[in-house]
């Protein structure tokens, strides 16, 4: 891998042309006007760079005390930019030892990053596996509790079914007893009626016998 140091200067802000009247047909000269010198623009650019400000035509003009044509300032800025490019020349090549050391450092960092990533992935996998196992155990416990509860429900249902059968049987017995009681009541009423008739007949007979005995006694005594 071949690396080159890039010591090219920070490009100056492209020239901005303002104050152009589109209704005028006369051609403007691209040559610097007299008054504002290249050294003046160069000093203003150095001052702007020292202060960390953007180098623009307006900034240079303000640094010059709001004097000078923007066209002249723009031409001097182009000259300075071209001069800097010629002075700096082609980029210098990084020594092979430094390149090799950088490659080794990058490889080592990449390897370490992969190891850390694999360790993180393994830790996440183990944590996830632990959560899955815990969830499975909890599910098994819940399933066992549900089965136990279901068995209890089945037992209760069986007991309820048996009680229902017994209740139906008891209702049938009660109905039979009620029917038998009604029948016995009718029989009892009939017997009481017959008993009353026999009692009345006996009383009538006894009264008749008593009268006959009394009459016989009277005849004998006379």
C-alpha cells in the first residue's frame, strides 16, 4: 500500500463577482487595476489566515480598509493561488518504513477489533442462551402447574357429575315417595270412611239390641 502525504494548501474561496450590472455591455478587464498591489492582497490574506477567517474577496477588501476593486482583488488572489501551487510542487512520498508501520498498526487494530467483536457476540450469545434456558424452565414449571390444576379441575368435574347423578336419583326417589304418599293418603281416607260406616252400623246395631233387651225386661217384669 502506497501512501502520500498531501501538503496542498487549503483552497481559497472561489472569487465572487458582485455589483455587475447586466444591462451594461462593456467588457471588464481581467488585469489588476493600479492602486491595490499584489503585496497588499498578500498581506491581507496572511492576516485573515492568522485570524482563522475565510479568505474571500469581500474579506480581503475589508482587511484593506474597504478599498480596492473586487475584480483587482480577485485577480491578485488567483495569482497568489497559482504561486502557492508552483512553490509546493508534487506531494512528498511517505517512507516505506512508516508505511509498513502504519499497515501493521492498521492490521493489529483490525485484528483486535475483530477479537473484541467476536467476544461481544459470544457474550451476547451466552446471555441470550441463558435467558432462553431460564424461559424454558419457567415455561416447564408453568406447564406442570397447569397440568396439576387441570387434573384438579377434572376431579372436580367428575365429582360434580356424580353429584348430578345422585341428585337425579334422589329426585326420582322423592317423586316416587310423593306418589306413594298420595296413594297411601287415598287408601287411608278410604279406610277411615269404611271405619266410620262400620262404627255407625255397630252403634245402630247396639242401639237396636239395647232397645230389644229393655223391651224384653219390661215384658218379664209385668
